[in-house]
């Protein structure tokens, strides 16, 4: 004799009332474990404080070809620091190296400034540009 699931006394496809209550309780408890929203809310405040420090550390350059190139790279470094793509120590070391390029640029030596910028980019793992 062939028995069907319905005739054997077992329920098929539906969760019993106790099972549903258990699943609902588990879902509520697991929903309380979601803490990413609080972490994401705190992250912008931390990023803005880091970017203010990074912008303050950018070298002063004249409005010339070498000055614009140095400013562009300094802004890239600041964005990479803000986004967590580069460590603070690497950022600070690169900014110090950029001071050499900025000094040459302020003195009017475009070629020397661009060469120092190229060396800084390569030394800190960026394409020569």
C-alpha cells in the first residue's frame, strides 16, 4: 500500500505555529546584532577630521604647471588617506617629499620640481604620471 504524506499524519510544506514563533524570535534577535549602521554614522566624522589634517599638511605652490601637478598629487594623497587606501605614515612621508618639489617650484625651477614630483610618486607606489 502506498502512503501519501497527507495520510501519514505529517504536515508538508507549512511551518507549525511553534516553528514559526521560533523563526520569528530568531529573526528579531539577529536583527538586533546589526551594528553597521552605527559604525557608518561615526565614519564620516572621523573622515572629515582626517581630511582637515591632510589638507593643512599640503605644500604651498604657485599657480604654474609644476604647482598644479604638485597640488593634484597632494589632493590624491589626501583622498587616498581619507578613503583608507594609504596609511597615515605613507601620506605624511609623501607630503614631506612633496615639500622638496614645492620648494623647487616656488624657486621657478619647473624641471627640477617635476622631477622631484615624479620621484615622490614612484617612491610611494604611484605611477610616475
